[in-house]
């Protein structure tokens, strides 16, 4: 992975712009919730933008047409992981199916899903990319209410760089 932190906010804005400009979505169809200070993560720009595209595309495909999709970024409780989640208000997924959604070519066998079309690779790719970034994935869903797919990615440790920048043993480092 690149050494430099990834500009996640810019990545999200690019995906948002794609849906607004090329997919005819309205401003209100794409809700954003970003923290005041973005946790820094290391990541591959094209892989993480594919990951977000896959999640947002599912949210629009399987969510209700008139309901917005929400992309949210927040630190987890300890601040060690960043949670990136995409929430839709749609039919939801029966709990028995959820463990299999990240299998390649697995699609929930419903008339609606078949009619919508897709290859069943999107979430398998999301899982693969998440793992390559040292993260994990979580899916929560409620039938008739909607679905949230979250990925947790490790946050860069700011103070770790002080150790590598040539400080003598026993020297105190105070980050202000
Ligand atoms: P592809 O992404 O390859 O075009 P796909 O969308 O069918 O095809 P996945 O993104 O891997 O494949 O999703 C697998 C299946 O999980 C979908 O076919 C659908 O049945 C179900 N699914 C995924 N996301 C949602 C969601 N947000 N709400 C309801 N069902 C979902
Ligand atoms: Mg998909």
C-alpha cells in the first residue's frame, strides 16, 4: 500500500459526482455523513474507489427508488479503525443469505434480484479488497427496512512516525 494517507473524502466525492452526473441521481438521493476530522488510512485509490462503487451500486439497485442512500465515515470506539458504511432503505436481506453474499456469483434467488441483473461479484470483490487492506466487513440488514454494509479499515498511527524519525532512545516525544 502507498505510504501516504489516502484522500478518502475526495474519493467519496468522486463516487458521489458519478452518481449525480452520470446516473441522474439527485443531491438528496446521496446522503453523506463525514467526521469533523477524517481518520487517516493507507489505501490503494483505485481499489477503494471500486469498493465504494460496488457498495453504492448495490444500495441503489436493491434500495427503494425514492429513498436516499447514505455513505458514512466514522472512527470506531477506540479510534483504531475507520468505519465506512453504505446504507439503503430497501427490501433487506434474509439473515440466512448474509453469510453467503461474499461468495463469487452468489445472488439472493428472488425474482426481484434476477430482474435487476448483475453477476454476483460485487461483494466478493469488496471482501477481497477489504482483506488486502487489513480490514474486515460487516453486513446488517432488516427485512422491509434496509441494509448497511460496512468496512472497517485500520487507521494510521500518527505517533509511530516519531519513532522512525531518528529520535534517541529514552527521548520523550510530545505530540501537540
Ligand atoms: P454485481 O455486483 O456483480 O453486478 P450483484 O449486485 O448481484 O452483481 P453482489 O454485489 O455481490 O452481486 O451482491 C450479491 C447479492 O447480494 C445480490 O445479488 C443481492 O441479491 C444481494 N444484495 C447485495 N447488496 C444488497 C442490498 N444492499 N440490499 C439487498 N440485497 C443486496
Ligand atoms: Mg453488486
